[in-house]
C-alpha cells in the first residue's frame, strides 16, 4: 500500500478509550513527557508531582525491565545519562537502580531522586486519581514479559485511565493479548511507517496512533485521516508555541510535551481564544 491512508469501516477505535480520555472536539489534552521534565528530573516522582501542579491531563512514562525482572521507569537503555552510573538497565537490579542518584544531573535541589519501580509509580498514581497515564514499553516485549506490569496497573486501579503504547508492533500486540481491556496506541516516527498503517492499527486493535511531532505538522492530512478513521492522535515531543499551533491546526487530540505548564498557558491564552474567534 502507498502512503495514502485509507479509513476503515470498523467501529470507532477511540471508543476503546475510557470516556475521560476520548477525543473531545476543540480540546487538546496536555501530556507531560516523562512528567514535567522541564521542571524536575524526568521519570521521577518529583517530575510527576510537577506535572500535576502544571495541570497535566496525562503523564507519559517509560518502562524497562531490570535484571531482577522488576519493571522500572527509565527512558534510556543505559542508566548513565540520568544517574551517572555506567550500567545497562537490563543487567542491573532494580535495587541498584533505585539506590542511584537520578536527580543531581538535573540540579542540586533534586539530589537523591530515585529511579522508581512501576509499582511505586502506580502507588503514587492511585493517590492522584485525576491524572491519566500513557505508559510506553521500551523496545520489544513479549506477553509474558508484560504480564507483571499489567498486573501492577490493574492492582492499583489505574486501568480506567491508562493507555499502553510502544514503537514495536509485537509490543503493542503483546499488550492486546495480555490486557485486551486496556487501550493501546502505536508510536510512529518515520514517513515509511505510514505504509500499511491503518491495517496495522486495526490488527492491533489500537485506539490511537502517536506520531513524532513533525509528521502531522509536515503532513497536515495525517492527523485528519487518523481522526476520521476514529483514532486518537498524540504527537511527541512538541515544546514550542509554533509547534503547538501547527499541531492544533493539524487536528491533534493531545500534545506530548516537556513543558506542560507553558503549554497549558498557551492553550488558555492563544489556542482557546483563537478557536472562540473562529467560531
């Protein structure tokens, strides 16, 4: 198939989302990338606290499996950038990762911040019922590998406000097989990934497609066609007003950003006002 996207006749995929996370005409959700990572060290509880303070609708996090099989919240395959510890996450225990300083790299006021486990984040999430979760599984996961993470999400009552996502088709398929009740989104980052995209999304039973931010901006019809087919669209990672405006014009449902506070202010002062004038 060419890069022309074809809508399908299936039921509206975004109906798979919890009602609180379904697309709303004229509304763009604020999704804090790794928490409010402009105000606190990424993927830490401090960043999640800051994301809530900034008024974020959802928090995006990254999950990897430590050497002891425990899911931990860290973006890179190496712990070096955020902890100073030259260690492969997959070869390091969750206890060792949790004992590392994951905050000093960002600023001295965050010294001692930890790499949290998914269980710790889920416990924090249970105490913050108004925030949704966009949980990215880094790399390729099997259903067996994903089972423990899904059990943690279920155990802490987060199923009604969580979307699972990944770049790898097999990872999203594993999420479908392990947790059919949890909505899924496929991440895409290259134009060639658009070939056969609608068929892939349908096969995965996905509710959304979350492209790198340049795609819906450079290809204005992308978000529109995805939304016409019923998929939610959350591009990443957009941090500047001109990017936010272009994404809004393209018709996205949410923006994944490192700067949720400024984005919320922009929505209130620029986008909402412009929409009201246009109507």
